[in-house]
């Protein structure tokens, strides 16, 4: 990776710089760029060797600075990524300040990936409408933030600052916020909402949030109907909500299916091909693919792609496929069978993919009753569709502090739980009127979030505040209270600036 700092007065920086990469196959966690050897100086390019997961082709990059140091501003010109194995190049252009005073007055930017002079994502603007509930004490004086999640990653943290209403988030009011010039997230699936618990009345009862993608002219609703308050409900000020549009999805009258048919080397057909899809909700009409001398399909060793509109079928379970001989045509012996190798069907609305590993010879007949039926071999549910179907789940988090002298901590402790379906975001572990994380103690907490699936990692950290901040963590146990499945994350290490490796955070992985 090569980073260019601009040739402008004061363009260099001493701030800490963080990067997140997004690609077709996922995203990286936020990574800090090494500042050693006088990097990020004016009119300078700095090169890094980085090892990341293979998520290419890349779609966008997020760069964030913390605004600290004697030179808290930075003029970022551009960034180039080169795959050391393939030589593929991806460019990201910015050409502006990351600063609280100059340029766009922001410490965070997103850059679209440019490959072979083509931008990999589209630009759009979002309008966010927030409805506060009509119950006593529902309004809040706190500062509110959101993160929007979609098929193309997430928006990063968006502060809900400027509304048409002078006094935001009052009882039974709707506040509207505009976010121009953003990279499109595609279909939206999840929203994270939280506040900083500041102000005279920070507790908030949120009714719903509507997010409109203005380029697509499509609105996504996130139904909330709960408290974000330390003194009401379950005491949480951070919530994740799945998009309620999945209810609309279940009631879709029509959608589009992409059908990809791979013909093997065992036989081709010159005749018309027909298919019928069988779903959990509906059975499709007959899809007919006409084969002619002008537009030949289904040749040996080729792949053909078609699109058809249909009633929404739900999850596809099987399909019927056949080919019919025309009555006026003589059929050579070599055309008596058609070798169907694979069929792949993509439901275009949400990107769910169904694979049929056929590898079968289908006989050519003059009557429609001769066909083959295939069942789904494999299903790939899109990230959006999967997240929209998630339900809120309570997780029990048990933290065990070690027995060594000084093992307890007075610092504020935070946890992030990562699973196959996403993460909880950074959550504070706190309870009223309790002295937590004392030597040899076990502390129990409950966090509600959208179901995480199989747990993959826990990040435990503290802010080094308090008289005795160093902390020896024995283990963390996380239990899905709806299934009873418990996952243990052993630690046995210090989170202390003065002991061990000096880190105040740990990534813990499931114990065997």
C-alpha cells in the first residue's frame, strides 16, 4: 500500500491513522497505520506491506484520524493498493483535508475503489427520518448516532446533528437528517442506534427510523419501539435493529430470477428449453428459452444466462427442466440427449443464490411429459437477506477476574462480541451500585442484540481510568439465552499499560 500526502502547507500529520477496507467478499477490521520513520509528511509517499484477508475486488476504503498530536490535521491525496501475488492495482482518490477546521471539516473519509479507471461503487444520498415515541418521557437531550449496514458494507458512524426541528428528539416528533455524497450501501439490512447519555434527560424511547436511499428512491424501515436508557427497560443505550422490509419481501408479488445453465460436453441441444421452479411459497410459471439459428444457446461446454420475471417463490427447493423437439424437424442421433451440468438461480431482489449440481443427460422427446427434476444442492443466502431475518437475542456475559494481587480494575470496561452474523458494537459492562471486576470475582451482564450466530471472537478492553486500572482477566463466557449454547473465551493475561505487553485490550477466541 502506498499513501500520498498532499503538497500543501501543513499537509503532514502526527495523528494516528486508521484504515478499513471493503470488498466484494467482506471487509477488514479497522487497522492502524504505522507512523514510524517520519511517515505522512508533506509531499511524501509512504509504502506499507500489509497482510489481509482476500476480500478483493475492493469496493471502498475508510480512513480515519484521531485528531491528536501537535499536527492534528492531514491532507490526504490518494492511496494505491497492489496485490503482491497477482499485481492487481486499486486506486483510491481523496485530495482534501481530514481536519475539524479545514475542507469538509471531518476526521473520517470514504473513498471509492477505482480499478482500470472504473469506480466500483455508486454514489447516493440518504435521508434519515427518526420518530420519537408518544409516551411520557420519551424525548432525549443526548447526542444520537447511527451506523447503517447494507449489502455493500456499512456507513461508519453518522452523527444526527442538524434537523429541521430546533429541539431534536422530542416526544412524538419526527426529525429528518440528510447525508449527501455517500457511497451506496445497496439493500439495507441493519441499523445500529445509540446515544452518549448526556444532557438533563438522556433516556429515549425510539419508535422507528426510516432510511431513504434517494438515488434508488427506496425507503427502508427499522422498527424500534423500545427504550435506549440506563434507567428504563434493560438499561441499554445501544440497539441493533433488522430492516422491517423483510415483511414486504415475504409479500412480494413479483421479482426477477437470473438463471445460469452450464451445458456439459456430453451433448447439446438446438431445441427450446423450458423450466419450472418450485418454491416454498409458490410454483413458477413455465420459463421458455427459445433456441434459434440466430441466437444459439446450450452448446457443448458453454454457459448461458437468462432473466425471467415471476411471482415471488420464497426459498427455492427444486426445478423441472426439459427440452422439446419441434414436430417439423428431423432430429439427428447426436442430439437425442442434452448434458445439463449445473444450473444456478439467483433471486435478484436480495441476491439469494440456489445451486443445482445436475450432471445429467436429458432425453429429447416430442412430448412435454419427459423432463428431469433436480433438488437444490447448495444455497447461499445473501448477507442482507440473512440479517433481515434475525431476531433480538439476549446474551449472558460472565467475566472472571484473576486471583493474583492487584488483579482487579477500577477502569471502565467494554466488550465487543463477534459472530457469523456480525457484531454487537462496543458495549460498556456496567451495573448500578456494584464494585465490579474485583480480584477473584465473577461478574454477570446481559446484552441484547440481533442474533450473532456462531460466536467467533470477543474483544475485551478498558479505558485505563481509575486509581488501579490494570486488570488480570481469567476468562469470558458468553451464553445465548434463547438456545442455552455457551462459548468460553480463555484469557489468563493482563490488560495493563505497566505489565505484560502493555496492551489494555485483548481479542479472545473460543476455547476448544
